[in-house]
């Protein structure tokens, strides 16, 4: 069961670290695309602020997952891993809300695919 926990944490690291790096590397491109995506929604005019929040949450989720892996290996302590999965879940729920507000139901459905391993990881780590 321990290997599955590691795999889920590596999934979180890959998912959120890559996403955060992409946002940093192409901030202007992301802003331009998202402004169009969220026009005529509740997030219209708040794209840069919202993207900044998501970026911070993604970085925190990825870094706490790395820390979680480290603490499991070095101290057999899973607390940071649980916090990482909670941050991941909150981040994905924010993304899901954004997709729903934009009426992008296919995008919202895609986010649920990412929520499944996160919720399963929370289950594994809290049992």
C-alpha cells in the first residue's frame, strides 16, 4: 500500500508542478487565453488575480507533496502528505468551479479525472 501512496504523491507533484511552471513560463499567453475563456462569466475582469491564486495553490500542493514524500521516507510521518492532498483537492475544486462558471462542462468533467486519485489518496492516508 505504501507504493500506491508514493505514486499518488508523485502524481500530485507532476500534475501541479508542471502546471505551475507552465503558468510562470507563459503568463501572458495564459492570461490572454483565460480572458477569452472567462468573458461573460463571474470571473470576467478577475482572471489575473484568479490565476495568481491558482498558481500559488499549485506550487504549495506540489512542494508539500515533495515534502510529504521526504517525511514519509525519513521520519515515517504522513502529515505533510495529507496536507498536500488537501491542498490539491481545494485547488482542483477551484478549477472545477471556474470551469462551471465558464460553462465549460467538458473542462469540468476533465478536472474530475484529477480529483479521483486525490480523493483516493486522502482515503488511503487517513485510514
